[in-house]
């Protein structure tokens, strides 16, 4: 359970705490128990996948923002400014949806670990096998 719940450390404001929590559980307890190791690896793989997804999303957002800024300097209408605002609202909504789904997956993993069942996060790249 600690491997899954430790991913919530990022909520406390620790940068990349969502990756550090499961990593610490894996390094300390992962070799003592195969069950704990599997859950820690699953949580760590998912958190790394989410981190990569967020970094890519930020880069795309910055690139789109720069594109809108370049367009707005050559055009005097309000269309680029409106498009810029709509784009960031869409990005914010997508971020909230991703956060909620991530929270649901973490809770599902925690419940599975508590019940002694294996759990595989959806959409996680398996960096650690």
C-alpha cells in the first residue's frame, strides 16, 4: 500500500515526489517481498509514465503558446488572443482530468495491495520489469 500511496507525496509540494515515494519503497522493501516489489515497480512505472506525459504536454503547450504569440504580433484582431485563452483552458481541463484519473488509479492500486491482489496500472510503460 505504501508504494501506491507514497506517490501522493507530490501533493505535499515535493517536486517529483510521486516518483521518489515508490522508488524509496522499491529500494527499501522491494527485495524483501516479491509482492511488495511488484506493486512498487507497478507504481514507479506508472509515475514515470505520467511524468513523461506531463513534460511532453508542457513542451507542446509552450510550443503552441509561442505559435500564438508569433501570430498575434502579425495580426491586429482578437482571434489569436481568444484562441490562446481557449487553448490554455483546454490544457487546464485536460490536466485536471489526468489528475483525477491518476488519483483513481492510485486508489485502485492501494486497494488491490491491501487485498493481496496484483495490480497493473493502465497506460503505464514498463520501464522496470
